[in-house]
C-alpha cells in the first residue's frame, strides 16, 4: 500500500512544500530522504520512514548498501532500494568530478580530507584511494564495510581496482567507530600484506590512515609502512 506524504503530513512540515518555498538547503537529511522515497510504508509516512532509516544507519551508509541489504529493512522494497543505490552512485560521481586536482601528499592532508566523511560512521568502512604520479586524487572507492581482516580485504581485489582506475599509488583508509584510531594487530597485518603486494605490482601503498573521533593515525608515521 502506498502512502502519499502530501495527504499525511501537516502543511508546515511537508518536505515537498518546504522545498518549494525555502529550497532544498532548508531540508534536513530525513526530509530530503522523504522527498526521494516519496512514499512511506504501512503505518508510517515517508518522513517517519526516512527518520527510522537514519536511526538505523547513516545517510552515506544507506546509499552504500546493496539492494539485498536494503530490502531486509522493513519498509524498503526493491524500488526504494534501487532509488537509494542510484542516489549513492550520483553522489559518488559528483564527488569524483570535484576531487580531481586534490593533492594528498601527507598523512595530514589525507586525514583532514576524509575525517568528516568517516568520523560519524557507525560501521567500519574501508576506502581505497587512487592517486596519479603527482599524488593527485583520481577517485576513492568503498571496498568493504565491516571489520578489517585479511579474509575480507584481499590484495587481489585491491590491485584489480588499482589497475582499473590506472592508479600509480594507493592509500588505504578506514574508520574505527569506537572513536579510538589505535591500529589493531589485524590492521597492521592487512597493511603489511597489501604493501608487499604493492611492491610486486609497482603500485606502492603510501599509507594506511585510521580515523577515529576527531583524530587519526598514520601507519606510515608509526613505522608500519617503510
């Protein structure tokens, strides 16, 4: 059963009307998501559905999920799941177009650039950053979501993507939702494994940055990458 938000919400909080009168910039994340989803689910309007989704996962986390993962959430069918995936892809393409020319030539530059993106994530995300020969950002890619380990994050997958985007150098980045960026033994093991593979493929791993709550750690600065 579909629910028309224009019939369900009071005029003063209807996202469509607010957007028309005040512009999209006046809407919060839940309202923007409600406009995109258009309809709610049984027992809730689209704004209530959007608010519940954002209580489960961050906005960037939602749009990074697969259709299979999204459809496990109550109120999300295949159509809404595909809408969210398309929003995520558009966002990534816009981000990639803006990233061109950004130089990430130090741990501070990398950490500062990715801090806001990852510091509030509730789940670990592993990003692979592709650089050209001048250290300028080509693009980045979410490799995995979940705990970093050698069974999930394989060197083969890393370097397939590196060749695909014609990267000359790469950087690994992931967050610790606990807020403490101290590297685990598994973080160090994965870093060393990928560094060795990089030496064989002539695409060096420059650094592995771990982001916590308002701070980050460079495994290169800690001596784990030579």
